C-alpha cells in the first residue's frame, strides 16, 4: 500500500529531477521548453521554472523521512529521468 508520505516523496523526486535540465538551460544560456513560455523559453524563464519545481519539491518533502520515503523519492527521480530520456528521443521536445 502506498502511503501519503511516500506519494509526496515520489512527487518531490519528480519535481527535483525536472528542475535539473531547466537549471542547466538557465546556466548555459539555452532555450528549453517550459509550460510558462513554450518551446523557446529563455534562460531566465527556465531559471524561474527550475526554482518553482524545487520550491514545490521542498514543500512536499518531509524532514527526517524514513527509508520508504527516501526510496520513493529516488524512484520519482528515476521515473522522471527515464520518461524525459524517452520523450526527448521520441518527440524532440527540447
């Protein structure tokens, strides 16, 4: 059975993983797709989107999470990363 705390940890992992490519785009001056400005989002917009993802992840994360929550977080990171690799290959959404 999936607990609410594990579901929050999983979502925090997904959001954290999503923040990384947007932070990279912001730091390197690249355009990257965001829901805020579309396919040609500027580095500044990517910085904002990355920060929004990290803030939401922090809001969902609990301090002192147990082993199940830490595992759920890692599964969230892995699940998003796998999805992003496949989606970028299939749709060229960068």
